[in-house]
C-alpha cells in the first residue's frame, strides 16, 4: 500500500550493525536509507560509530557499543523522529527498546539474524534460552519485520507476535553479468561469499568433492584457520563494489552452505550476476530460489552444486531483476507506519 509512504517520514533506525562491518544487515539498511531519502524521507541512524565499545567475544570484528538510556534520549531528542525502528538486538538496540518502553514511545523491530543458533555455535547456551530472549525483545514492540514466509511461520510457532513481512532487494546495475573469469576459464569455479564464521557452515562446502576450483570471499573469525586447513582453496578476504560483483560473475556456481541465515542477500547478488545457486532446502534459500530454474536445493550440497552447473545463467539474471531496493524500501516504510499506528493487540 504505497499511499502510506507518500508523506515524508522522519525515521530513526537503531542498529548495532554498521560500517565498517561487512554483512547483509549493513547492506540492507545502507540501501534502504539511499532509496528512502530519494523518496523524500529523513533517515537517521543510531550506530556504534564514535562510541566507546568493546569487541564481541569470539567475534572481534563486531564492536559492542556502550550506550546509556541518556545517550539514547539525547539522540531521539536531537532528531525528533516520528517513528523509531530497532534493527538489531545488541546493546544499542536493547537500550533503544528499553527507552521507548519507559517513555511510552511506539517502535518496530527486525529479525535479521538467528542469534540463538549463532550463540549456541560458540558457547554452550541452549537455543531455547536464546529464543526466550528474542521473544522478550521483539514482542514488546508494535511489530517485528521478517524476510520470508517460512521464517514468519517459524517465529509464530515459537510465540512471536505482530509479525510483518519485509523482503529484500538487489542492485542489478552493480551486480550484473560480466565477461570476466578471475580464476581461470576452463575448470568450474564454485564460490562462497559472506562472513567466514562458524555459523555459516562453510566447512560443509569446503569438504565437498567438486571438480574445478573453490573460492571463499569475505572476512571473519575463521578466515585464518580455514586457510590453514584448506590450502587448495582460494581465500580472497573481503571485496567491495565493482570488485565484489566481478567475483560473483566469475563463479560458475554460488554455493550457500548456511543452515541458519534468515534470507541471504548474497543469493540475489549472485543471481543478478547470472550465477546459479546451490544450497540446502532451508529457510532463506527455499524462500528465494526457484528450484531447478535459478538454482538447486538439495540435502546433498555436493549434488546440488554439480547440478547447478547446468542452470541457464540468463534465467538467473531475469529472476533477480524482479527484486528492487525501491520496493523493499516502500514495504518497510509501509509496515512501520501501519504497525506503529495500530494497538498491539490488533497488529497482524
């Protein structure tokens, strides 16, 4: 319902994920702000930047900002937002959530990351404890945004309420087919792009018996250890912009081994470059990938990767063109207006 985004909005987004972090959450809000401002809306971000912080245990690339209720109040009073959206569940998101509740301000949230599973992969904390925290965090708001129908159903079954759908987009001008072969022209290239971290299940990809070459693009806490463990794999480290897009386009198959991602913006970026996807049939890939047309979903990831070599690359590009950041932006703005204007018991 685009009528809800015709009048300019002043929106404050509180997020623990921001530059210099490299992940789908940062890219999503970066594009959201660009398109929202082009539509005439005013967007401000409350982020860890320029604040005292400490490295996240087991994941030092992520900084945990130290911010007080007074700090949140100062930012809100300075910007005078009409709407507040809490993007993450870290210290900044938590402080903003708690301030809104104390001040009686409506707010919405987003469920981007399966933190219960991510935490359980690093420390011996039951997944059920993580979901109890996430339920407590998100159910206090006027609405929680989720990226796929299967995730919506899953969270509803876990007791989450006031759930709204918010899909993702892709920059099809940057991510496009290119006549480049950065890793040779003969043997197939199987590529993973994303954080190099335990929760991404990258070992499931690197252990596969595949023809050709394996490439891993991205930063993360496992980068050095996986380099030592898999000396025959090419690890490029992080790539950005045109260089990143050229890497996507140079691959024959994009292999997505994650079992815990809620969406995977990289899936759309690969498809926009004409690169088919191989993945497990789980939340995220099964909501995005048309099995057999733009990728292959299989419990046997190696079988999926080999079969994906036969996918028509032009079909991948055509499919990705249906996803735009403009539509993604309008959907979030619509959801926020609707959710924050509804009594909690009436949100759906």
